[in-house]
């Protein structure tokens, strides 16, 4: 996966925007990886100086000073956007090059390797004979749930668990149940490459 840089310029206050501009100027100065930015470093520094002055002036609260500061905000955003585009083009997804430009790297989504344990398992009889509805809650990293059933109480000793189905939903109707006899169910979450531990056990009876 190619690396990219993060901007989010509209989320930055003027002081943070100025700090980013100055950081980029500092990182690009003398950087042989980026020899020809769209704005020269002299132009960027002049923009930074004007922006810093407008921020200071706006502290007085006059409408005119805030108008000038806001205009400079737009100029700085534009300068950083075109510079970021240039950096992306030159770096071609290389994380080391991108990081040396002064821009923050965008975080890559990390695969979820942890498989959670489904909770809130319930088993209820339906209006149809010999079937029950098994429900459970969502869990982290789970793409599919495997429903297992036992015909003897697991708390009383060794029991045999049999898979009765798999589903991407958090519910399953289990048919072919013995009428009025207790059965025990558990859910095992299945992720992209592995599966998790069994859930708590729930007991139910079909009509």
C-alpha cells in the first residue's frame, strides 16, 4: 500500500497552520529530494512572515485585521496544498521521502488480528416446532460466527460440540432440534485469517 501525507488544513487554527508552514519550510530547506517546489522557499518564507504579522495584528480584534488574517489563511492553505501535491508527485508513495518534507504521514489502516468473543448469547424457542433462534452480539474482528451445539450440559463434564451453521449475521435459526429437551449453544467468532475463543454458553429448548 502506498504511503500518503495528511493535510486536514481546514481543521487547523491559524497558529497551527503557521506552525505547519514553518515546519515544511524548515524541512524543505536544503532538502535535495525536493529541489523545485511550486513556491520557492523565499516566497514561502515571505508568506509565513506576512501570516505571522496578520495573526499578531488580529489579536487587537479589529475587523480589518481579522479580514487580512483570514485572507492570509486562504493563501497559506493554497500554498500548502500545491506544495503537498508536489511532494506526493516527487515521492511516489515513498514514506521516507514523504516524511522528510515536513508534512504529517497519513496513518495506514492496520489489519484487525484480534478476534473478539461474541457476547450476549441467547437461545429462544420460535413458533415453529423443533427450532430455536440463537442470537449474539458483535465482537471486534469477527466477520462470521460459527454456531455450535451440545446435547449435554458442558458444566457437568466432557461434552461434544457440533457445528450447526455459520453466518455473517448475529443470529441463526437452528432447526431439527429435539422437542422440549435442553440444548447448549456457543458462538465462535471467525476473522479474516483466524478464529477466536468460544463465547459463554447459553441453554435453550425448542417446542
